[in-house]
C-alpha cells in the first residue's frame, strides 16, 4: 500500500508541476502581449509629441529669436524718436 501511495503522490506532484508550468506560460504570453501594446502606445505618444514640437514649439522659438534679433533696432529707433534733442517743427 505504501508504494501505491507514493506513486499517487508523485502523480499528483507531476500534474501540479505541469499545471503550474502551463499557467506560467500563459501568464508570460499575456505579459508579452501587454508589453507589446505598451510599446506601440509609447511610439504613438512619441510621434504626437514630435508633431507638437514641430508645429507649435518650433514656430514659437523662431518668433522669439526674431524678436531678440529685432529688439536692439527697435530700442534704438525708440530712443531716437523720443530723444529731447530732436527739433520740433511748428
């Protein structure tokens, strides 16, 4: 009887290990699928942020550079036209 009980125990253990292996395989496949979806979403987010940078941020930075370039000229003209040494015509 002891030998049969031991055989039964080995059978249960082997079936348990087999089921755990199958379960872990399924979990790994689901995890891989989830990570692939996350990767696709991250690529889409990267594309969207690049488009935002291209269409919004770049023109703003360009206009800032233009204003920084023109600022000295505008200040010089403002000082020239508002200086008291300029003769007033009557």
